[in-house]
C-alpha cells in the first residue's frame, strides 16, 4: 500500500515524469491508472515473472534492468551426459 501511495504522491505533485515499478501483481492497478491518467509514463519491470493481466493493460511498457536468469533445470540437463539437446543448450 505504501508504494501505491508514494506513486500517487509523486504523480499528483508532478515530481517525476516516469515511474518504473519492479512488481507485477494487480495491487498496483489503481496507482498505475492514476499515474497514466495524470500523464506520467508507467514502466513495469516484473523481474521476468508473469504480469497480472489487470496491471498489464495499465502500463506504457515493459523492461528489465537484469538479464534473464538461467533455468537451472535446463542448465542441469545440458550438463548431463547422454541427454540429447532440444535446443535449450545452445
């Protein structure tokens, strides 16, 4: 709730042009709606997780500041001898 209030405060006081939110759940829909309605750009970084559909429709873009993590199951399969590659190891 505090993050949502901070976004609302920044928006209404015109203290920023862009919000980059590191999250992906629908709890932030009201804050995103307010920010965009007031002309603020709303960017989401979900850290490579699924974004809730309700939130997705209220953002201006998706981006990530971090590289996509390696799937340990795929990495382990690539290291195991005798297991044919399905393209994940390349």
